[in-house]
């Protein structure tokens, strides 16, 4: 059986393009971060550090501006190579969070979606609307077929995003991730392109 984590990039087959900028609505857009965005993105992480730390394992690894620069540099490289995708969520020209494809399995036309948003902007449907726009874009332009969101079972805001998107709960993954030195279970949600188009 093929290892599902052995992802490859069949770009020609899929007409591979991950757009650098995607419009969500008149106020919101998604854009690939540049090195020039590192300072403002790091400041956003700093401002929301305690809030983000509860559910995101990477927060403490971004401890300096240089860490953010390195992260953006690596993300841009992975984006170009088709291994993952990272966009800033920009509202009225100000970054308020990120939306990402944490992995892309081009062999099976599937991907895993991740996101975070500043605490003051949470609860307003911004993440769900951004995800909806991204999924539409990836189906139309990249022929991706299956979309997955994993969230800590007690991370109710994140689970609500998946439910708003019409994703089905496919199961609970025991001890899926270590956060703050504790194993946490994940709820796994997914939807396929035909199901999405019926929504």
C-alpha cells in the first residue's frame, strides 16, 4: 500500500498554479506573504501569542523577527514547489491572520487546510469565508478533489469553521498532536469537490 505521506507534485497533470493573491470580498483578500511582511506578521503573532498557544504547536518556534523571516522564506519556497501553500488573510490592507495548505497530496488531489486569526477578529466568519473562497479557487484552478481540516476536539471555534463549510466529521484521531507538552485528540473533517458543489 502506498504511503499516504509520500506526496508528489504532478504539476503538469493538474495545471499547477497556486495563485499569489485571491480576492475574498471587497474587504478581504488572501496573498502570499513576502519578506517585507515579516515584521507585521511577527507583531501579530506577538500580540496574540497566549491566545494562539492554546491550540497551535508552532507558536513558540516564532520567537524573533528572524524566525518569522525564515518561516516566510521557507513557506514561499514550498509554495513554489507545490508542497504547501501559505496566504496572509488581509482585511482593508492589514494582515489579520493566515490561511494555509499544510500539505498537498498531488497523487490523490487532496490537501489539508489550516488557519489562524487574531483574537479581536475571531467569531466574525472571516475564516469560514476565506476557506470557502480558497476551496472554490482550488477546485476550479487546481482540480483538487478532497479537503481536510483537523482540529483539537475541544477547539470548538475551529471545529465550527469545518461545520460551517459543510464538512463531515470522519473520526477522532487519538493523541494526534502534542501541544503544550500534552497529547491532544483531533477531530478530522473532510469534504470532496462533488459534495462541495452540491452545498
